[in-house]
């Protein structure tokens, strides 16, 4: 494991901790897209089916369990916790996320590394992760103002994707047999989705002002 | 030989 991959995993973990902290400290999920969180829960459940078949390392297994548990915990908070549930604004969170699930699954049926149950669900999870942030970005854009913790959550998620690209470049240069088209192309698409957000994030950071996205 | 497409990333 190289430093980019480790830093990527850590920012990913940090993003989830920031989100949990926001929900826990404010007992509110305002500005958070439940649909994006549900998509991430599906992503982790579909991708880590190999928990039962392949063992890579204690680190991998531990992180997989953390990602599954935390994503389910976040969805549970938004759907079930009485105080958090009240702050959920479903009129802002209208993205038709089931379309993303259907399209990703269809794509996985055609584009995969092997036609096996695990490989199709793995490819599906990669495609779905690439677009899972869309409901969140649309929600932020619609509400205009972004609170600090939600902004940091999206920032760390984007940083995680950027670091994974550096990790692939590093692996491509150092590992002779490193080719991974599905993950890398999807990863670049996913990172590109954050470009707009990052632009406004850096402007607000430079001006030391509150993050605002144009309508 | 280790599978070339081993899923060692998260």
C-alpha cells in the first residue's frame, strides 16, 4: 500500500466521521442527501460481498466492515432517529436515485471483468459509487448555503477520490501488471463530478467567506 | 500466481 492510497482511505474515513459528527452534534441532517447516503450503503454492501470469499488483509477487512456499518448507521439516523428524521427535507432531496441504481446495474451486466455474481456486483458498485454523490451535489446547489460540516464532508470525499487517482498513477508506474480500466475510468469520472464544488470551495476558502454555490 | 484483478482496494 502506498502513501496516496492510505491518505485516500483516511480522508474517506474522515469524511464519514465528519458526517456522523454533524448528525450527532446538531441532531440534524439538514443539507445532507438521504439518497446519496442510501446509494453509498448499497455501494458498500454490493462491493464487499467478497468479505465472505476473499481475505486480503486485516486492514481491508476492518475498513470494509467500518464502511458498511457507518453507512448503514447514517441511513438509520436519517430514516429512524426521531430528532434527526424531523430535520430531513425531502422536498429538496428529489433526485431520482433509483435511476442511477438501474443504470449502474445495467452497465455492470455489460461491462465487467468476468461474468460472475461477485464480479457483476463489484462492477455495479464501482459505477454506482461514481455517480452516488449527484443527489448530494444537487441538494447543495438547490439550498445554496452550505453549512461548514456538510461542506467539509463533501470536500473530504472529493479529496479521497483525488488521492485514489494519484494512487493509481503511482501503481501504474511501479507495478508492471497494474491495469484496472473499470475502476480507473469510473474513478476519473467520479472525481470530475467534484470539480465544480471544489472550485467554489476554494474560492470561499481564499476569501475566508461562507461556502455558497450558485443556483 | 495471484489473480491480476485481485480486489485489494476498498
